[in-house]
C-alpha cells in the first residue's frame, strides 16, 4: 500500500520503519525534506526503502495519509496540502494536541473530529494514539496482549486501517472498533491517564486491555 506519513518525529519514524519492513511503499512528509540533519537522522530508514519529500508530495503519493504531527499543528498542515488532494484519501490520525501546560488542545471535542470536519470528503480513522511509539510497532514486547482502538465513520476505511495496524504486529482481537469519529474523544482523552500511568510505572512502554466478563467471551472479534 502507498503510505504518506506527515511528521518525521518519533512516531513518524517508528511507523515508517515498521511499514517499510512490512513491504509498504512509504514516503515521509517533512516541512524540511532537504535538511541535511534530517536526512542524516533518517539515514537507516531511507536505506530501508522509505523516501522523504514535502508534506504535499507525501500526501499525493499516498492511499493512506498518516498524521504524526503535533495535534496543535495538524489541521493547518493538512490545509496547506489541500482538501482536493486529501479528498479521496484515508487519513490515519495518530495525533494528540497538547498545550504548554500539559492539557489537551481539543477538550470536549477531538483532533480526529476537527480533521474530519475540515475535510468532509476525506475518510478519517483515529487509532494508535493510546500507546507509545515503541509499543505501537512492537505489541509483542508487552507481557500480555493490549487493546488499541479505532474511531471513524467509514467502514471500508477502518478495514484498511485495521490491516495496516495488523502489519505492525497487532492481532485482530486486539483491535476494538469504538464507532464513529466522535469516539476519538475517548482515545485522545486517554492521553491524560496515559501520562498518569507512565508517572506511576516509570515507563511509557505499557498497554491497557479491555477485559470483558467471562460469559461474554473475548467480544473483540472484528
Ligand atoms: N510519541 C509517542 O509515543 C506518541 C504516541 C501516541 C501519539 N502521539 C502523537 O503523535 C504525534 C507525533 O508525535 P511525535 O512524538 O512523533 O512528535 P515529534 O517527535 O515532535 O514529531 C512531530 C513531527 O511533526 C512534524 N511537524 C509538522 N508541523 C509541525 C509543527 N508546527 N511543529 C512541530 N512539528 C511539526 C515535524 O516533522 P518535520 O519537521 O519533518 O516536518 C515533527 O518532527 C503527536 O500528535 C503526538 O501527540 C505520540
């Protein structure tokens, strides 16, 4: 699959390397694609077959555009790419917006919804924002299975995203479809609990699992 990843930070690099390894055609979209420092930082990734271009180039290349940028900057960056380019794309949104005081930039709503509202022709799916970038691409590194979540309006887009998440090592029964894009609020607000758990355990590398009553079985089948 052709994937364009906006943002060349922690998450962008992690996802790019995992999906390139899985055989996907990955272009990273950077605001400074020719910066020698960036190119040096991405050296290993670029050697593995991923490429880097501007954000518009990455989006134009992609069937799935991944938002791995700060949530406070994501909509402006997507607007600079343009609604026309994004119209028939899926946007896989991993972003969460934080303000300087550590609070969320989208309280009461969500970045996922803001993106969907700004780009009505684009199919937005929120996922993976409840785990850190290490666990994101190595769910097996945890002691036991964790749950990740999907939020979005379009069933077909969620199916595509589900496949990409599986390519990171997540099993189907680890993926819980929460429903429409409004459910992205829960995923993004989990960031506050995430920070609390990280503080209490001393690590970002953890997962949470939805556990159902025994009588209900696993209940997480697709
Ligand atoms: N870190 C995690 O483990 C984790 C886990 C779950 C969710 N998230 C969310 O995923 C997103 C990316 O996280 P990250 O840790 O990869 O962040 P990061 O290391 O700060 O990287 C973000 C990247 O976004 C690009 N960008 C575009 N517009 C920007 C702007 N106005 N200001 C700053 N950077 C801009 C930059 O790439 P260029 O300079 O190349 O354009 C930058 O490297 C965030 O929304 C975060 O909340 C992170």
